C-alpha cells in the first residue's frame, strides 16, 4: 500500500470543563487515510467523530497522540511552513448550512477567502475568474457571486461551503456531517458533487457522518466510533458484510429500508453499552481478517467471531 | 376489511399565504388530505414544501402573518355527551381551539425535544400539568396516570425519572417524555412533526416502534410529517407527497413505494442510497424547491423535472386517479401524454425491493 | 387561483432538454433592507429619528438664521448716547403679536423677533440654544465614536482570546467600572483645567465600558460559529477574523448601544457643566445654558425652557431610535 496521506495514531482529546469534570471526547483513536480515497467515520452523538475532525485540522489542540499529514507532524507545535501547508492542503466542510457561511459576506468573498489569505492571484480579475469557475463547478450560477448567504437555500449554501474548500485545491477534505442538515434529495446532489470532485482532483475525504447508508455509498473504508473509541474498522465491504462488534451490528440494523413490507416487519437489534458488560478501555485492537479490525478483549473476540 | 373506517380529519382545498418583508409567499396552494380512524398517514416533502404549515393550521399554530385564503379543516369527534360532532378547525377562535381541541383531542409532537420541554420543571410535573389543564384531575390520580404514561412510553425506572429535569435525560428519553405529555389527555389524533430527526438512528427505530404500539393500544390515529422515507416505510398506511404547497401524489404506502407515479416521487425514492446498489452516481433531483414569493405558472416542479411537458409550463396538472386509493398530479398521466418509463436505476431498485419482499414473506 | 386551461395535443410533447443542473433560485432581499423596513414600521422609532434630525438641522443652521451671534449682546445707543441692552426680553414675535392683538409691539426692541427671548445679559437665546446644541452634540458624537472604537476593540479582543487574557482584561473592566463618575471627574479636575477637555476625557474614561461588555458578549456568541471555524481552517490571522469576519456580524448591537450612549454623554456633559466642572460661560453648551437659566429662574423663568426641552428631546429621540434599532436587528428566522 502507498504511504498514507493522513495518519492518526492514538489520538486522545479531553476537555477540562472544571476541576472535577473532564469530557473524554476521544480516547485513543487510530486510523489512516490514503490519497484519493474516502474514509468514513461513523458514529452517533457523543461518539467523538466531530471532535476527531476538528482535532486533525487543529481547531483543537490534541491532548495526546500523533497526527501526520503528508509526512509532517501536525499534532504538536508546527513551524510556519507546516502550519501553512496544513491550512492550504487540508480543508473542512461544515455541517450547518446556516452557520457555516458569514451572513455579512458576499458569496464571492466567502469562496475567495482562502485565495485572499494565501495570495493566490495576481489581479482582481483573476480572483473573480477563479471564483466564477468554482461557482460553476459546484452547480451555482456565477451571477450568485454578489449575493449574500441568506438568499440561498440550505443545499445551495452547502455548495458554497464546498466551493470555499475546493478553491484551495486541497489534498484532504474533512466533511464534518456536511449533509446531515439537508433534505434527502439535496443530500444526493451534494454527494454526487463530492464524488465528481474526487474524480477530477483525486482529493481524499474524511467523511464524518451518522447516516450509514450514505456512508456506505461514498466510502472506501469505514471506522465505527462509539463513546470516543473506534470499535471496528475495515473496508466498506468488510464492515457491511461481516459486522463483528455488537455496536456495529445494532447500528447496521437500525438503517431503515425504504421498503414498506420489509420495514414494517423488521425489529432492530438493541445494544446498551452500560448493561452490555463491555468496557471499551480494556479492549485491544484485534485483526479479524484482512484490514478488518475490532476493539475487543480476548474473551469478547472469541464470543463474537 | 368489513367497512372503511370513518374520516376523522378532512382537509379540503387549504390555501394559505404569508406576508413577509419581501412580499407575499403563497405557501399552501390547495391541499386536500384526509385521515381515517386508526390509520397512520404520512406527509412527505422537503423543507419548504409546506407540510408543517398544513398541520399547524389544524392546530391554530400559524404565525400571525399568515392568512388562510380558503379551505376547511373538518374534524369529526365524539363529544362528551356521546354525540358525533364535526367542526371546521379554521373557523374556531384561538380560545376555543386551545380550550377544547389542542392537547385534548389533537396533540402535536415537535422535532426538537429540548425546546418542547420546560427546562425549569421536572418531567413528572410537566405531564401532570397537562392533565390538570385538560382533564381537571386530582393530584393523586394525575400522578398515577403520569407514571403509567412514563411506563407506556418505555422510560425505565419511571419513579426515579419522575423527579428528573429535562437536561438530565438523553435525547431519546426527552422525546419519549414529550410523547407522554401529548398522550396525557387521551387525544384522538397525534401529529408528529419530524419526531425522530433530531435523534440518533439507533433510537429512532425504537421511538417509532413505541408510537406504533401505543397507537394500537389507545386506538390513536397518527399523522407523521417527515422527509425521511425510511420512517414512512416503517409507520405509514397512507402517504401524501407534498411539493411547493401542493399534494402531488397520494396513495397507500405500497403504491407509493412500489409503483410511484409522479416524477418527484421517483426523484425522492432514487435519491436514497440503497444498501444494495453499486451505482456510481446517486440519482438526484437537480435544482432546489421554488421560491413561492414568485409562484411559477403551471406545474411548480417543471423547472426540476427532466420529464416535463410543454403543458407543465402553462397549467398546473389536476389529480389523476390511478386506483381507488392512488392519485398523482402530473400531466404524464393524461391520456394524450407520451409514455414515459421510469429511470432505469429506479426501476431496477423497485424490482429489487419487490424481490426482497418475496424473500421476506 | 388559475383559470381552467384546456390542453391541446401539442402540449404533451416533452420539453427540450434544459440546463437543470445550474441552480438559479434565490430570495431577493438584502439584510439591511429588511432591517430598515422593520425599523420604519415602528412609529416611535421614526418619531425619534425625526426629532433628532430636526435638532441636528437646527443645530447646523439655527444660529445663522438669527442676525445675532451667540456671544453678541443685543444693544444699541439711544438718543442720549446711553447703551440700551435687550436684557430679559421674553419670547416675542412682532408679526404674531400684531395678528392676535391688532397692535404694534412696544418696547425698545419691538421690531426684533426673539423666538426664545433674550437672556439676562441680553443675548439671543435662539442662537445660544442652537449653538449650545451644536456643541453638546459634537462632544457627544465624537466621544461616543472614540469610545465605540476603544470599547469595541477591547471587548472583541478580550472575548476572542478568552482564558487568562480575558480574565485579566475583565478584572480591569470591573475595577474601572466600580469607580463612580463623579470621583473620576473630581480627580481629573485636580489635574486639568475646567472646560471641554475635561468633559471629553471624563466621557472617554467611562463610556467605553458599556460598549466593551456588549462587544464581548457578541464575540462570545459568535466565535464558535462554523463560519469563524472555517476562517481559522483557511489560515486567517486573528486580526482578520476579529475585525473582518466577526465585527460585521456584531455591529448591530454595537450601533444600538451607541444610540443609548449618546444621550448619556449629552446628559453627562450637561450635568458637569451645570455643576461648574465642565464648560464655562460665556461658552455655551446645553449644560451651561441650563445653569444660566437656573440661576435666573425666578426673574426670567422662560430662559431655562429652550435648553431643557432640547435636552429632553435629544435624550428621548435617541432612546426611541435605540429601541427601534434593537428591535429591528433582533434575530429573525430567515426564510426562503
């Protein structure tokens, strides 16, 4: 296998809220993302998936662990070049179409912000052209450049967010629940757009989501998160055809099928961590087959496989 | 089925406009919908289609800048003296609605449980309060009933939880409490507006199953407002597909999912990723819903419809009947219209769905 | 409601393929336009705005409408070469007097129109009042503007960096806030000569605090918004984020605060001048005019009226505008 574009090694992210209370959002998560692929990070609320994305892009400072991007260490104090590289080659698309665009800025300024900061154009004309090209690429009309975010729908705003990230020609885009707030039909539009972009630019995606069916559609490999631990990971095929961890099984069974006769009869598998007897902190990463790994103790592994 | 259950909620020709700073938005443009006793009806549509507004009109919860241009919402119920009465909810004053209908006969559950609950009151008290208000119960009787309801909605250790505040409960628990409050006055109709959208997917199924159980026990009729077709497939008997303030297709759930007739419904079904597809591209409906400030002439869906006909830009299609229960408002069903095949990916998916049913049964 | 349309056979052809992919839908109203419409619907806010605009108008042109300057003593030499001064003339309008009584006005200065009268020294109160309003407004606008810049920057920076920086900066604010204004002025009076300078410095030292609190609150509200995070991930410098990204979003409440600070500044100046610490006679500001009028209230009771009314109207007007702005800027759901 080629060298990973992004390597996350035992990332821990804790937030000290007060002297006695620490939020343990991420507890030692490891995974890799290779160039040009889509890695799906799946979990429900409280799983730590958004925190992981933000720690990687250094919106938070990691409590401990190592993050390597394009060969450079981005988890500790970065020198100027590394910092600059991070801010150009890694971009993020956010969840809330309302809040992710500055309401007082024109769309052209929002999209062109990266260009402005890193001085990527020689003249205003060139900047306008770059922005117009990007608008067209995401399926918006270039005449939208002079408008403000509130004049667009949620799906259109997400496209602006994608354009903003894309104009920097990044190698890795972290998509933090970027379709969760959209209607299903618009989700499909945005996801198709992302796939097209990936084909054209060979960028990689870290796709953070809670909707497993969409994750399955877009991801090459998947990591399943629960309560800050990665309980299972592998290729999409491995996870979906042979889920091992009980949490993964319950997550898969909860996916609704748009098939009334089937869906009405199906009962979902329940899983309650507190009463399951499992302690994630005691588990080790075990290989099930190929690249398929699961977090478990020896006994649990014997039970499940 | 020996006899069709009677219609208890009948919305006819509902037409509503909103006055905004930017102009008049014609949000609901002639909606017809009915709900029969014991049934579950789903209203499916994207944001802005008007599905929430339609039901809010029934509850008298419309914003002050809304004008009901025409239409009626007929509600049939059995009064306390045993007689059957029918009222037009739109004609009742706010006071009458609050006094007799809201909460008591028609209850609504909203999307975000955190904002539906009073953060300063224990959940037990909130359920009891609802009962004091509507049923004038005594404290002991109310408390007993509240505990019953907490058990009914599946909250473990109800005695302990009784004294909890909303922020001490998880999202799923809060939503159960909201449902318990809604059920506390023994309503005939429960309206659920995106009840599971804010919840984790593993909780969603359980909440829906809980509502279905209760529905059977308490002989409720339920209306779901949602954009999630998975939810619809699970709970609905009948489905109304809504677009730009109109119902574009209506039918029983099997007809809608296995034999959809309107191009918009095709789009909605195709846009869901299927666990079995290996498609490279998800079919998606291009563009976005129209801005009802500038109502488009003809069919509002025409601008996004790859199967649009010339007439779609001139005149809005009427409802064409496909079967007793199934109708769709598309000119493609007109006898003079060309025969259009569903997109092949959709047809393949429907085929797979039908086969899956055979395997299951 | 659409008319019934009878379809013809040609209507049932498929439309030629169009560019469905490009999204052209959008709502067409700008944010500030919506705010303005909301503001102008509020009757009290409009009244406040009209009052303020009228006062500003007269402050600018008022003095030139009269033939007398603010320091001029209206006088002439009579036949005996004695000075006759127009002391203490109550408001008089000869034309109206003739209209209502049919007679000519009597007195030494009967042909002059003194809309507000003259004061005890013989000066035209109309000119003095509007000149005074000009001075007061100028002091108020300038100091509040500077305070806005100081307070806003302080609050935004404190809120943005948070942690220890914020803590230290806020402790300082608390200390500064707890010293009463009179104490500050008294201390200043030891070092500075009385006059406009003292008033301005006193205002600068006290009014920025309210502004900074509002700015800080807005910053705390805004800094975790996703668009701010987006700017950070793009590599924007902190100064860019604070002043180019966040500030435009907080400007509404800050302008509202300004509208409330201005009457405070005007009143403070009036108060300080009244107690003799601020501007001194014969220089006039609203405060000195009120002091003057107060001193003569038993003999020339009309003298205090114009400046007091102007002061009251100024404060009322700005408060109305502030209320209206605050309401118009209140966040509303932006529907499409």
